[in-house]
């Protein structure tokens, strides 16, 4: 199955008092140290790859005559057509989730999920249960992928304690006399232990083939299958009538590798016992040519360790985990097991199950990972030896850590992705058996677990021109000669009100007004003028609202000539072209912007462009549409904010890497404001711009332009042209139209959630510590 490639094209007035400067300087250091990233250690790179798991047919053409050549070509084309048809069916087939139980929250999650691009392997598509499907304990058989040194043995012993029937290595141990059986047999390997196994070894490929021949899954005798070979087991044990549900515990790749290194030095009972490692250091072991690399990705895509894995395989692995795995984390063992219990249909009110949970997760337990390490045992007798050795841990800055991380780059990225999936899957799992889904409204933001991984394969970094041409948000506020404030005007978000307030204060702006032909100015030179009598505001005779206007301003030397008239603020919606052409490392832009919820913004724009005949984007066809009709499909402006920030046109596909890049740009370069926190946002902007709020004229303007601002929409905006703002019906939140628009603008909705968080974090820059509730 060929997957997509989604590649990015890279393309002085001081603040009022010194004490305030000192406060903000200290706050900026605190903000910079904290990273403002909700615990993110890093971002992902702007790159992606394509996946291909299709096979090719080779025909020796020179030995064929013309007729045979034609036949061969026809055969090859036939195979291609069949493959394309099969691929179409694979990617377009969807389960029917629209029953009476699937209303409300689940219908939103399901619709988003089913519209996601997929690189899912055929066997996983046909043989495994979707993460979103509510468990059906009579039809599906669960499989636990035992990733070595990640808590799998602890999970196995927990379910033995609960008396579950398991399929793993013990079942085919010759000591118990069932290794040669031709039929499935359930037995107790140890008298008095009260736990059962099936007479197969599903941890290895040979045992999986035997279990397949015996009809293990079809016999419905097993509560949980354990394996070390997830791809092989998924492809061979299950079919479309007898599907599997996959579970797994994951651990940080470096920690897992170190644990494995020390364990296999002493584990004489293991098939992979390595006594020669006992005299090695971790650095020596890490540099061995036969050391395991990217173990998790190899296993998920079904490649042997002699085969190379790349970013294509990483994308396939991410999609497999996203759509088909209930993921757990060794560091969150108890919560992971709680979720597994839900999926397995275990009743925690039963005394035995409850006692086992208390035994394995006592209230006074040692730290989770240490407790799990101590429990990790592989042997099955009363004289079990520990599967865990005490060993040193390495700091992430140590050479040992770095060496192992560099040997496992794809697993490192995949693990970060799994950690995020773990956070988001909680919502999905906890709602499997929520009876009245319609009564519980969906979250405002899109669940990360429902977004396709796309090309999200590394840490993001902002493009070099953006990095060099724009000031970091933590740098000094106020006016200076080496930078100019750059207001990114997000339409229908309060930007026009803000600009009119600054004109009221007598500031000079460069926006769309300066190029209006009704104002006759000398365009042979750059000059300022007052467009309106009685208004102290000025504009420069450039037009920076369009691509053509920005290029014209650049040719005329705007912001490049030292003797040009002073400009307080440059305002445009064209972010990428403006920062590329108008600013440079010697004269940078200082970014700020007002943001509004993407769905509210879209609704406002719909009603506005039905009447705004003076706008270039006026659409007469919308005048006869209802909002519900208009919201049924993308009208050419989906995810406007993310696209503008990363420089993608409306027809280009978006992925998580675009979203992460947009977040990184916001975090590093933007002072953010919120339309529904207009007054407070304006106060922050005034400090940012070095505006003296004690000035009587400024006070009058602030009062005039903030007194009429309302939470849901700016109904009147002082001296603003009334045509640009008017009341319109409010959209019912979480109703059908809202959900439709949320699906269309899902990346912008995610970005806006991040912006609201960032607004709260940026409070430290102003010594306010604003705490913004996510609505």
C-alpha cells in the first residue's frame, strides 16, 4: 500500500518606569526557562516521508516476442488496476458507527477519525479492531505485545493473578506435556496457582504458525494472547471474522535499552542470554554493529533487524499504533492497567480482581518503574530469578544516553508520539461504555489521537528567514531603531478595532489604507499623511495588505531606508511574504496578534461576506445560503491560521508537523492577545509598544475603544466603519453545524487551544500570571 508524502516547502520610547522594565526582564527569563510548551521538551521537524509496502513484478522483456510483450504488459497493468482498486477500498471502507449508541461525542470523534488519511497496513486494517470501536468481548480476542523490559511480565503476572487464560511461552513448555497436541487445550501449568494457559507459544513465529493451524483465535478459549511478534501475529492469527484488539506497554527507548543490556548479562534462562556483555561498558555495547536499533519500529512494520527502517516505516508505525493499539506506559503502569481492564471487560468489583490490583499496586508502593522492574520475572517456578538487575541510570546529557538515543532515532520519535496518544486515548477509552453519549458534549478541541501522523517525524524548527527576521517574544519590549512592530491581522478577530484605537492615539500605521487611490499622495517617495480630518492618526503611502502591495513596498525601500518616515506598526494578514520581504536581520519585526476561536471567526466571516460588496472576497452565492448549508464543506479557507503561518496554500494537504510548526512560531515569535479578553490584551500590547497609558489622549482612546467591546463579538467599534461589523445569530456550540466546522478547521482549533494556553503563560511577562480557562 503506497502512502502519501507530505513535504514542507521551506521557503524608542522606553516603558513607563525602570522598575517595570526590571520586572519584565526577570519575567522574560522565567518564561524563557519554562519554555511555555506544556511540558514539551522539543518540537518536531518539518519533514515527512512516503511509505510503500507494495511488491513489484519483474518480467524479462527482451526474450519475448511482440505478442508476448503485449500480453505481459497487459498482465502488469491488470495487477496495477487491481492494486489501485484494492487500495481505494482499503482507505475508503469504514465501519458503520452511526447507530443509536454513537451519537453526541462519539459521532464527532468517529467522523474526525474516519476522515483522517491512513497508511495502515492491510493486515491491520482487516484483522484488528479500531481503537474507536467499543469492545465486543464475544467477537474479539485481545493480544498483548510484550515489548522486552517494558512492564510486560508484570502485566502477564497480574492477569495470571486474576485467573485469566493466557497464551504465552509456558503453554508449549515440554515439561507440561502439551507441546505436541494438535488441538487447543486449556490447562493449569502449576497446581494450586489457579491460572490457566493454552498449549501454544505465541511469543515466537514458529509458535504463532502452530497456533494458527490449531485455530487458537477461532476457538475463543483465550482471554489474552502474549507475543513478541506483533506484525506476524496480527497477520496470521486473526482474520476478518475473528479480529484482534492490540494492547502494549511502552518505555523510553534509552531506559529500555540500558535495562536490557544489564539484564541479558546475567539472564542464563533467556534464549538471548549474552554473557560476553558482562565485561562491556554501555558505550562499548552501544557501538556494537549488531546492537538492536529502532526495535519498536522494526517490530511494528514486520522487518527483521538486518533490514533498514526509515521515516517511511516510522509513519506506518505511527499509524498502526494510532488506529489499532491501546497504548500504555511503563511509567504510568497503574493507569495503563486500568485502561486495559476496561478493554478486557474485567469487573473490578470482583474480590479477586480487586485483591490483585491492590497486590500489584499498593498505596505505599515504591516509584512505579522501580516496582515494575522488581516484578519483572520470566521463569515460572517458585524459584524464579529476577528479570531485573539493579543498574545505573544515565542523564540525558551523558554520552551513554546520547549514544543510545542516536542509535534509535525513530524509536525516540515514536515514543514521544505514543506519550501523546496515551494522554488522548483516556477520553476514548473512558467513553466506551458511556450510555448517554449525546448528553456529554464533545471537547472543544480535536483529540490528538484522531489526527493522522502524516509526516510528523522529528523536531520542528522555524524557517531561517523567520528566525532571523523576527524578534523573539522574550526580547525587550518598547520602541527601538532596529525593529518595527508587526501586527498580524487575523480577519474578524478585532484587529480593525485595535488599529483604529492606535490611530486615535496619533500613531502611524502601514496597512491597506496607504495604497487607497482615493488618497492622492506622491508615490515617487515614501511619506505619511492623515487620511481623515479630525483624526490624529497617520498612514504611510504603501499598501501591505496584498502580495502585490508588499512586493511594491519592498521595491520602494520600505523599512530599508534610514531616512524614511517613522512607522509605529505594520499591519497585514500576509504573514510569510511580509516577514520575508519587509524585514531583515538588521531591521526585524516584533510580532503581535489578536486571535479568536476559529469557528466563531468563520461564522462571523460568513455573515460579513454575504453583505460586504466592497470586499475583494465578497461572494454573492453565500447570500442565498444558510449557515448550515455553508458549513457542510470547505469553502476554500480551511485552517487559515495554520496555513498562513507555515506558508501553505488552501489546496495543499496539512499534517501534524504543520500544526507543530505553527505552535513553535507562535511560542517563539508572537505576543498573543485574545478577542474575548480584548481589554487585557490591549493593555499587554500597549506595554509591548511602549504606549504611555497615563497620557490623557491615550486614556480617552482606550476608554472609547474598549467600552463597546463584547465577549462574543465586537458589535460596535468606535469610529470604525459600521459596514465592517454587525450582529449576527450565534451558532449553537457543539451542535451539528459547529461540529461540521470543527471538522473542517480541526488544525486551527488545535492551534487556538494552544494560543489560549500561551496567553496564560505569557502573563508572566507582564507580572500578571493570567490564568485563562479553556472553554
